[in-house]
């Protein structure tokens, strides 16, 4: 039976089929795929990546969900995951989820907002700039409330 016919019979099988291929190691360190960090996106901080997609160096998706780099648990989990799986790459939702064909390792490396390798978390220049801008905006809003 062709995959699309099989999926059409039971629309929830696709979700299970996809989740079965996520890394058990990633689940152990980061939680269940699709995890939500906050109840609302407006509650996120400058270091939150909503609907992040984590790929290994072979361009295989190993996990997806919200990541908060301000949380110790997420940072340590990512470092431990990279220790076991090798370099890992964090892509934003539209760079890692809505793909028309399987990604290549080159694509994953070039689109990564965050790279975790050898115990070091490295932000892309664009993400660093965005974090600084958001932190300044948040500081500005805090000072307005005090006045």
C-alpha cells in the first residue's frame, strides 16, 4: 500500500510515524517532541526559539519544539545531546519544518540559528543581533513602567 493511502486511512498515523523517528536521546534531554515552553508566545524571552527544529550533522531531524536558551535545562540538554549525537543544529520553524525535499547537511549548517558542538553553544550573527535588539526593547519597556 502506498504511504499516502495508508496515511489517508488514519490521519493520526502520520504523527505517530513521524514521532517514532525522533531521537530517544533528544527526548530524554529535552522532553517530548512538540514541547511548548510557554502558554503564549507573548510570554517568551529574547532567547526563546518557538517551534525549533534540531538536526544532526547528517541533516536528520532529531527533535522539534520550543527551546529557551535562558533555561539551564535546555542549555545542558543540548550540550549533552551534542556530546552523544555529534554536532547539532537548531533551525527556526520555517527553515526546518516546511521543506519540499529532505534537507542536505550543507543546507542545515547554513540555516542554523544555533550550533552546538564540543560543549559550546554558538549563535548565528543574525540571532545574536536579534537577541540584543529584543533585550534592548524589553529593557526600554521596563524603564517606561517605572516612570
